[in-house]
């Protein structure tokens, strides 16, 4: 397991996780969600064997 800083290339996987969790507003507001991740002071991704498992983001 690896926890690392968010990279722009993670965004599609994050949106898939949002969809899977039923957080449809984040999925529907794709551009705003992407910008929120880009501007976040805290943005981490947890992955295991190249699969993104979790995410943490905050302003």
C-alpha cells in the first residue's frame, strides 16, 4: 500500500470512485471537482498495486 500526493493523472480514477460511492454531484460537476482537487491544500491518494483505493482532499 502506498499513500502519495495527488497527481492530475489520478482524476479519472477519483471520479470513478466518486461514482461508485454514489457521490453523483461530484461526478456531474466534473470541471469544478477537478479544479477543487487542483487547488486543494491537502490532496492524497492511497493505492495498492496501481489501483487507487481511497482519496483525501480538503481546502
